[in-house]
C-alpha cells in the first residue's frame, strides 16, 4: 500500500487563491526540525512516567520479600536465673541456665515459601511490562494525535487565508459592480467561520501537546516540539499469525502462568502445614554445689488442633487455581479479540486511505480549481466557490484523519501482540 505522507506543521505566508490551490498537494508539508521523534517520546515516557516508575518500585519491593521468605527465624538468647536470695541478685542464684534456642521450620517449607515469593516477584515484573506496553501505546496514539492536530491547524490556517483572499476579491468585484453586496456578506461569514475553525484547531493542538507532556511526566504547559510523519509501514502479517504472536508475547499470559505456579506451590505448602516445626535449644546449666552441665531441649508441635487451618489453606489454593485457569481461558479469548479488533481497524483504515487517494482528494481539488476559474470568469457566484472550498478543506482533513486512524491502528496492533512489529 502506498499513500501520501503528512509531516509536522507547516506555516504558509500570504498567498493568492490560485497559488495556494495549485500547491496544496504538490508540495509536502515539512516537519519541525530538532523535535522529539516517536521513539524518543516513548523512551522518555518509559524512563519518567510515574506509573511505570511505581510498577518498578513495586517489583523491587517484591524482590525484598523474596529475601525475607528465604530467611530463617532469628535465634534467641535465653537466661534463666533461679533461687535468687533477693530479687535481681543474679550472682547469688543457686541455679541458672544460659543458652541459645530457636525455631527450625520443617524441611522444604522455607524452600516453598521462597519459591512462592519468587513467583509473586515474577508477577510484579510482568506488571512492569504491562504498564510499559500501555504507556507506550498511549504515547504513540498521542504522538500521532499531535501530528494530526498540527496538520489540521495548517489546513485551517490555509483555509482562513483562502477565505480572506476571497473576501478581498469579492469586495473588488462588488466595487466594480460585478456582484451584489450579499456576495460580500457571504464571503465575510465564511472567513469568520474559518477563523473559528482555526482557533478550535489550535486549542486541540495545545490540549494534545499537554496530554503528551503528561505522559512524559512534564508540566502540561512545557514547550514540546515533535518530528515525525503521519505514515507507518504496512502490516505484513495475517490475523492468524498476529494472534499466535500475541498469545506467546503478551505479558499478561506470563503473569497468569506465574500466578498458577504460585497457587500450586501454595497448595504444596498447605500440605506441609501438617508437618510440625521444631524448637531446638542448648544451654549451660549451673547449679550450686554441682559441676556445670549442658542441657539440650527439642520441642515438636503436635498438630492436634492445627489441621483445620491446613485444610483451609489447601482448599483456598485449589479454588485459586481453578479461578486462575478460568481467567487464563478468558484472557486468551480476550487477547484474540483485541488482535482481531485492531486488525479490522487497520484494514478499514487502509481501505479509507486508498479511497481518499484514488478518488476523493483529486476530485475535490479538480472541482475547486474548476469553480475557482469559473468564479474568476464571472460564470458562477461566490456561494458555489465557497462550497467547493469547504469540500476541498474537508477532504484534506478527512485524509489526515485517515492517516491518523491508520497509524493508531498500527499502534493498537503492536499493543495487542505485546511487541513492536519491527521486533518480529
């Protein structure tokens, strides 16, 4: 597919109706030099957007929980001083114990807790990827929106210049007695409408620039220049291939797989709850009138009253696993639907661009030039020329919108498959 390229904003100086009409499609609009490219905007957003930074900090927090899960319980220092003649007379006690004790989890429990925390950390890492994917899409759509807004401002400014030039020519014709006064009024009304459309286009451009600054974590009123084109390379993948790519690359798939593994590990840990932990201690025993000796204690929990929590943990893990399996099936269907919707949006945009290029643009320009010539020859009135001018302006704006829809459809496709098309 081939189509015209619309670049960043272009400002036209004063020009006549004929000069503007003849150059509308022969000279491409030039982009701003030194502005941020699309990839630079995406890079800045991925480095500075608060939502992404927050997701990364949450991932770092999850890594800290992994270390905590693998840690063994801290031992305790025990001092037991008995038979003191007076309270606090440790030196006069007849019997004392000084030792160390601690809890020892049943083997494999610590391992399972560490694995569970590791899966939670993997989920947090995929949350980062999900946030990056969403922000990248928003940046792309806003970038193309800003390019579109710049084009519409340019078109509105060109239309205003055409309208003002038409007012001047109509006033000259009225002064010469060639047209009635109503033609002058119509021309002035059209110029006022063109001025209003220009203000609206400029306001939309300012708002879109503010949205881009927001995504880049910059003040909304900060100066921002971009450099790019309303044109993206065509998609060379079919719907089935794109769906396969999405189901293998989307971070949500990886996240739910980690969740399923975590639920399985939690179930195993629940079974391990039937097995008791140990309390082990060793102390130096001093008794008045006897030699010092060592004392070792070993305690084992009897799970007589702890079976109910274990059963609850296992049932919870089973239910979570079944819920996650349903979510995985739903997610697979949802991703396939997102890819299909994005692909349909792309094919629709392609068809619209082809229609604009093959028929509407050239015909609108041809009609305008014909009406302009007829008006200069006095064959038609100003109302016919105004309508032709509106049609041409609307065709130009529609074409720019078609290119915007096309580029956003490409961005939506990339979001739906979880990677850029250039990576494949």
